[in-house]
C-alpha cells in the first residue's frame, strides 16, 4: 500500500483525527471516536464506529433532538423522501428512543484511504446532516408536513 494510504482501524482513525487537529473523544474499550461538532447550536458529534468483524466503518451524526412518539411516522416519511435523493448514506430513526441520525458506511477491509478521501466521507455525513437539520427538526418538533419540508432541500433525482 502507498505510504500516504491507510486501512481504517481505531488506531489509524485516531491518528487521522490528530493530523486534522480535530477535538475528539475516544472510547478505547469499544474502539469508537467522537469528533466534537455542533448542529443547530447543540453538540452533535460525528461518531466513528469501526465494525472490525464486518470490515466496515460507520460514520454517524445524531440529530440534537429526540423525535416525539406522535411524530415518528412523519419523520420516517421525511427520512424516506431524503433517502430517495441521496447518493451515499441514509437517514435512520430508532423508533424505540426517537433518535434520528444520518450515517454512511464505508469498507475498511483491504481498502486504503488518504486523509483527503476520509475527509470527503466525513464531509458527506456532516454536510448532509447540516443541510437537512432544520427541516427534520421542523417535521419532528413543529409538526411540519414532511413532503413540504423535504421538497425544499431534497437533491434532484
């Protein structure tokens, strides 16, 4: 593998965060990282979850609000509308907890990344979250109509 390329692992992901001068937290026991970030004026870390046994790494940004039970169908509709326009990643709702997040999973097994290549993936997750955060919050907390809220931000098919 070329010297500027690296396979994704907890150690190489941590080193990448250090090279980028990111503020981050680590859970060594679980092999997870959380890059500190703000969304809608609240903490919303970009969580990096190596899935070693599956040869993948998931980058996840949870929205800084919980979806009330009575709005979970509406937010699922909004997430489906957004997912239909995405080239990478997916919106997901944990229906038990009301947590809404955007995630992208990339292969880690025998795939070499550069700092810029991994930064591109991180920017997709953060940028997609930023682009949709206000509309998703409106659907979840302000009873906005999912079709109207999402039509203003969805990428063209």
